[in-house]
C-alpha cells in the first residue's frame, strides 16, 4: 500500500521499509521458493501429486497472548498455532507469510520477534516468503502452507461410530498458566512455557496419515474441539474424564476438580485430537513411539451427536462453571 518513506513518527526507530529489509535479510529460502520476499508476490512450486493445505491464524495482544508476553515468544507462538493446524491436517509445512501490525517500528522488537519466529520456522524448514507490515495495535497474522498427498489429508469429517478417540501430549497446561496469572499467583514456568511456546505436533500428524479417520488440533479446549470434529463427522463422542492426560506441573498446582476443568475446557493446548478404528491401535502406538509424542486413548466415537464426558461410574461429568476463584 502507498506509504511515503518520510512518513515516520519521531519516536520510531526505523521505517516500514527498513523493517521489511530486516525481515528479508534473515528469511531463509527453499528450492521450491522461486521468488520470496521483495516482489509483489511470492512464486512457489507445489510438488507434483501434492495438494496445498493453507491455514491462517491471527494473534491479537491481550486476547491471544498476555500483553506482557516477550516478542520472541509472540513470534514463536504466531507460527506455532498455524503449524499446529497443518499438523492436524497431516500436512508437511513448507511456506508461510506474515502480516504484522505494530504500534511502533522498533528494531529491537522485530529482531526478538524474528528470533522466536525463525527458530521455529527453521526447525521445520518453513520458508517465510512474504507478508505485510502496517502500523496499528499489536497484531500478528500468519498463513502457513503445507503439502499433503492428494486425497490423503486428515480431515475433521471422517470419524465413524466405534472409532477410538485419542489425544496427544497433556491437556490444560496453558490454561493453568492463565488461571495462575488471573489470580496473581506466581506462574509455574513449565505451564508458562506451554502457553508461550507450544510445540506443533507435526511429526505425529504426518505419521497418522493413512489410518486416523479424523483429526483436529486442540486450540479452543478439548470439549469444544472434539465437538467440532464430531459435528463435521455427524457423530457423537464419549470421553472418560479420568483418562485425560495431565502434566505433573498441572497436578501439583490444582485440585482434582480444577484440573479436570482445565483439561477438558482450557484451550491453547495445540495437541492433536484424533479418531482411529480400534484395529489401528498398534499403528497409533507405533506412530507415537516413532515420533516421540505421547498419545492417550481418551474415549470413543458413538452414534448421535455431542460430546459427553463420563466419570468412572458412567455418570456424566459437566465442567464447573468455574470463576477464576475456582483455580485459586
Ligand atoms: P506491496 O506494496 O506490494 O504490498 P510491501 O511494501 O508491502 O509491498 O512489501 C514488499 C515485500 O516485502 C513483499 O514481497 C512483501 O511480501 C514483503 N513483506 C512485507 N512485510 C513483510 C513481513 N512482515 N514479513 C515478510 N515479508 C514482508
Ligand atoms: Mg504489502
């Protein structure tokens, strides 16, 4: 968009174009990036036989991350939440674009932001191929692009009654950090790092292709996201609350009731929730071993609709309508 280079506020350390130069200088290419940052659009080569999976997620200050979050953590998380979506599709990530809205063009901020963003990008060989830079309230929007073999993506709509329901890793940690923050308690560092630096479950997602019947990443809370999977598949689910995996840090910080609520409804987990037929149990375990990603069988897909959470005696558990005192 048209913006004069000389249009720069006194408190601005640098201008939009200098910022883009800084980003461009650090962005690494890949052979399939024919033209990256610097032209009007990027030129990218999709491999023969592959479909392109495309996702976009924005993070707004104070909504998707606490206002005090460090720039490097914001950079990491902005990419991680998008790579998590690709993981849930069983896609191999390749490229991303970055739209930055910044209140101030500060070199130190952008350098730290890129430290986090590019660290994760390089881990997964994702090339930053373009974006947009504007002035406004702090907001970061990323698109991520990945490849899937034609027709093989893990979708939300393939779950069948009788399938097992699985989840990776542990649930509730990020929400636990937010709950501690809300009541002004010291935030457990292990929980805080789950909030600030989620690890997209890309190796697991890729290795589930071929036998998982449906998948979704857990961003809004297990019950909400399992509900989305069920709705798209036209099925229901039963979840055994006692089976939900939790970290030692979360168990140490919360009582049993708060723990359940955080695990079932917390959000920001970026774990994978997926269904697979019971015959695929050994294959799921093998994928877990191969990728070093713990997985837990948490319930089953049933006919009907909605997600019911069951206690050990078979009665239904409903999350407490917990105010934050509940997490104190
Ligand atoms: P245009 O006016 O054509 O939109 P811009 O000046 O916005 O061009 O961007 C110039 C180049 O820099 C483009 O290749 C664009 O994709 C890239 N770019 C701009 N902002 C970012 C950013 N935040 N991250 C990565 N690339 C960016
Ligand atoms: Mg532009």
